[in-house]
C-alpha cells in the first residue's frame, strides 16, 4: 500500500501541482512523504502484553497440563512475537494511538523536516513544506514566515483537512487537493519577474525503503 501511494500517476499529479503553484506565485513547494512520524512503541508493548497474558491464561486454565518451565517462558515468547508483528500492522498503531498524539508527532516531524530540507532558505521566505505521513494518515503544511503572514489560516487549515481526507484515495488525490491551493497562494505571494526555482522539486520520500511501516 505504501508503494502504491506514490505510483506513477501520483508522482505526475504532484509534479503538476508544484508546477501550477510555482508557475503562478512566488511560493517554493517542497513535498516530503514519510512512512511514519514516530515509532509509537507503546502499541508494541500493549499488544505484546495482551498476547502474553492471554497465553498465560490458556496455559493456566486450559485442560492440557504444561510444564512449569513452559508456563514461565512461553508467554513471554508469544508476547515478544506479537509485539514485533505490530511493526507490520500500521493500522494497529493508529488504533492504539490517540489522534491528538498522532497529530502532535506529525507536526513535530514536519517542523524538523522543514529545517532539514532548508525550506526557509528562499529569498522571500516563501517556502511551503507539504509533509505527508502515511501511518498517521495526516498532512501538515508548514509555511515560512514570509508566506505564513499573507496566507489566511483558514485556507491553509482547509487544505490540510482536504489533503488529509484524500490520503486513503492515493497520492494523486492528495496532489489534486494541493493544486487547488494555487489561487490562494498566488494571492498571498505574487510571482515576481525575476523569480527563479530555488528549491528542488523532486519528492522526498522514504516509502521505497525496505523497512517495516
């Protein structure tokens, strides 16, 4: 599923969105797609503990008689395996993590990425980071100071909500919502005659890595 999010159609749609925004405004768009914004290890612990307790209950109250060493060791083994398997089940981590905590993790990771990618290094401080986090199914738009003051908060927040809602439909759907923000950005940051492309347009994504989600 993660690889399908940025398929050929999605990449082309993001290219069109970036071209539409940067061609009509002074905004420099950087798109970052992340597999997840935090580890949420508590989910591994919860599932592992539940599995261990369930395994212990079966061994204590089941009809089969288990050796004392099995009762001592096997529940921990079962719990460890179950906890490790959670790494392959992002939906479980989402379900066991309150929405507020997920949003805070995405916002924190987005701000860090803003700095790491140098989105603040534009002449007019008009950079815009589009941060998409797959596990959390959240989108964060981080605007630099020169753009944030001119772009109405309701326009940015509405775009975030619409792009977040579109994540399950795929990357192309998210890109289409991003492109719809072009008119508001053109009003907020008027394109100048000597405008140049200051930041790379390539999508910064870790979805192609082999690590578990």
